[in-house]
C-alpha cells in the first residue's frame, strides 16, 4: 500500500514537470539558482554544475569523466577511455522558481533532470527521470543490468576537496590526486553501490569544507572512481552510474549534494545520521535493549568463535580467565540444526555467565548439496529474467550455490531463530544476509523482487528473527539492516583489501598465517586494511550507538603477532570490539595447554579493547580527528564524555594538552 502511494506521487511530480516545462519559455533567465548558502549554475549541453558556497566563497566545479579502470588483482589494472558518446547531453533547460528543469538525451533516449536547492539548507537535489518510465530501455544489458548514464558528476575543488572519504565497509580515505591506476586495483572497480558501500553516500573534503554526495535511490546504481581532467591536472573522483530496474528506468533517481563549510567527513556522517533518524530508520541501543534486555550483554563483549564443540567446561574456563561479557558461537554448516556442536550444559552455563551463545546459520545461500537432498529448496532462490537459476562457485560446495531471494527469507529466518530460542540459545548468527549480496532482481512468480525491494525484505526477515527474542548478528553490514540487526561482524575489515590474503582451507582460512608472500600484501592488506592512515570511522560516526561491530572472523589478531598491537589500537580508536576465532591449530583455545602460551596477550586485548567498549560501547561517536600531519595520531570522542587518543606512530606523541603517548600506545581522555 505504501509502495502504491509512492508511485502515484511519482507520476504526479512527473506530470507537473511536463506542464511547467511547456509553460516556461526557454533562455529567458541565466541558468542559476541561489539561496542564502549556495549559488549553483548549470552548463548546457554538458550538464556540468558549478556551485559557490556563499559562506566560505569556495567554488566547486564538476568535470566529465575521461577514464575508468578495472582489474581484479595487484598489477593487473587496465584503463578505458570514457567515450564522449556515452555522456549525457543536455538539450534544453529553464528556470522554474527555485528549480532548473532540463531535458537531456542519453544515447538518443530522452531524460528529464530537475535541479533544486533545498530551502534554507546548503544542499542541492538532482533528480533524473524520463517521461517513459516503464518503457523497456533500448540498450543491451551488460553484466549488472542495463547500464545507464553516469550523472550527476562529482564536485571537486583542489584545495577544499583533496580527499575522498568513502564508506567502503567502515570507511576509507583516498587522495583525489592519486592517479596511478596500478597503485590500487581495488579502488576503481565498477560495482553495485549497495554491495560495495556500507552507506549510500561519500564526500570530498579537506577535513573542514567539503561536498557530500548522498544517493537517495541507491539500489539500481553502480559506484566507481573515475578520472577527470581539471585545470590542475587529472584527479580521481567517486561517480554514480544508474542502471535499469528490470529493464526500465522505472522510477526517478535522486542525488543530494550537501555542501559543508566546517566539520568535514564528521559533519557529513552526522548529516546522514540525521537523515536516517528523520525517516525513522535509525534505532539506538536504548530502543534495542528495551525490546530485548539480552542485547545489553553486547556491551564490552568479546566475540568468540570455537571450531570445536561448545562445552560447559569452555564456559567455565572463559569465566575463570576473567571474561565478563562474550558472544560464544559455533561455526558449522549453514543448514545445521539449532544446537549442533553445542553441549546442552554449555547453553545454560553461558546464559548464566552473562554471555550470548548461539551458532552459525547461512540461509542466504542455498548450497548445491542441499538441493540434491531436497530439490524444493531451489524454489526459494533468485530466478533471473532468463528463468535459469545461476549457480555460483564457492569454497564450501563443489556443486556451487544459489542466492536465496530477499523475498524468500522471512519464513526460514523466523523458523531457525525460533528453534534456537526454544533450545535456550540467545544469539543467532545469519551469515551473508547483511552483505547485500542477495539483493538481485528476481522473476520468480512466487517472490518477485526488484533490487530496491531487497533491503526492506531482508530487513523484515532479520526483524522476524530478532522478534523471536534472540540477539541477531550477520556478516559485513549495511545501513538498511542497522535497525533490525545487533551485530555486524566484518564491517571493521576492508574485505576487498584483506580478503585475498586470508588463505584457503580449514586451517589457514581461520588460523593463519596470512598469505604474506602473495603479490600486493604490503600495498593492499597492510597498506589499507591495517593502515589507520588510509581509513576513517565513517560507519561508527553514524551507528556506534546502534550496532556492535567487529572485524571479520578471519582476523583473530593472534594470527599475525606483528600487527596485534595495531589491531587492538584500531579497535580502541573506533570503539569496536575484538574477535577471537579459537582453533586447535591456532593454539588459542581457552583452557587448553596451548592457551597458556598466549593467554597473557589475548587477555591484554580483552582488557584494553573490551574494557574500553564496556565504557563507551553503547555511546554515540561524536567526533574523529587526525591530530598529527602524518595522520598516525588520531582521536575519537564519545557521547558520555570520554575520548581516546591513539598513537599509531613509531615515536612518542607530545600532546598540546600536556600529556605524552608512547609509540603504539593510547590514552583515554576524560572530559
Ligand atoms: Zn524472488
């Protein structure tokens, strides 16, 4: 019902646009808009915008993309010129009150574009539409669907926007001046926005001023970073490229540019937070604890997986080690029964100890061997337009797997979580569900889905699970699941940069060592995933008081002792928790003789990282800043008052507030 209302509204706007475009004569006025914050002008036929922030005088310009690049691996990037014929071409534009109404052609297909300043705000919306929304688009489908134009383009200012901040997982910071395509094969890759980014926005900034780009219709949209030519030389900027929805434009696509005069990426993250709060999509820890008091057990919890059976003895050993709060979970096959691998006495012991206890499930994938046993399972899978389910290779099943349709998740997650709850478990981990990987177009008559439906369908399924009374965790993590999920395991990792170096097979995948000899290990894994200089806590600035976050389960800090300190310091800075993947081959199973050799270091991680999380784990992260020019000294602050200064550098930091922090150390700063 809500959907039908929205579509009707869209048609009304569309008709309004036709009437006003016919009524207003062309070329009567300059094509610019102004409010108290911004002056924006449009160039015809290029479609390029220029904007002056009237608060600072900073002038922001756009440039057409001239080059893209792609390459899966280190040293394998190929560049591609952007053909001028692939760019949108504006044919007409008129002023209509506070809006510019424009007509444009993209590959000779007509589009309309509306530019409008948000009243009283330093923000501009750009809406791309067509008068023939449901017409099949006349171009050939490519791998992601029918690719449309890259538009609107990115704003840039060489002084005020030298860095791009992008919420790839927790968040990265890229210099727009880095133009060597070989330096980073992961950066340029064109990919679905909803799979690549944890939130549908990014920014360019000097740390104070900047422009935030928020994609308000992010599910039929691709993200990439492309080259532009500026008066100062080439630069690389994030770009938005639309794709068709089941072969048509289907609905209008809107982008909001928000101009920031101070506060940089922190102000941008807070603007997105306010946007989500205003539309009722943000849910705080307070609300989540009210709905299920067991959620409070996440505060200060260590996230523990155990490759062997969970036993009451293990719980006793954890308590004896001084671990006050923990998630204790059992990895196993994705379709295992609720308590497989968990001793009944372990459940009551863990619950009594104040822990969360549960197991691994993965119903977002349907493995080929499961289908061999029960062919009916195939019926829940995404059905592509050609009617042939697409099997995808994976390490866990030689027969491959299908993606469960987002529209076929609720029943299975409700049933599995109810079985877990009835067995006494209070934690439920559903792998892959919040990666965005299952969000596809589905043509199954029983559960048709558009990409833009998928997030809501998956979120409803996650809510059905949490409504059973379990704390719900899932993989990686996306903005659309924050209201219905409690734990995002993996968002602290930059999977694109770290994933190729985990190793394959049971032992190395979990227990290490990392594949340190693989090409690009230093540049990508150490250079990004474990490099605080390249990262910014964009996700925590929005959601620290809503979701408990960790790195991926491949990243037990003990598997790389050289980086253990850095691992802990990054968690402390971001106010996120630590994870242990206990595996006999890693020698880190609590209570075993091997554990005694590593016990001191693991418990140091627990005390420092989880101890800090006990204090601020449910707070809002109010700020993050780089204190030293080399960015190795950073500070975050939290809403209950304290902050932390972390020195990742190799020498002591003399803080102007009168304290010193040794190399590779941190200090909690009270208000
Ligand atoms: Zn479906």
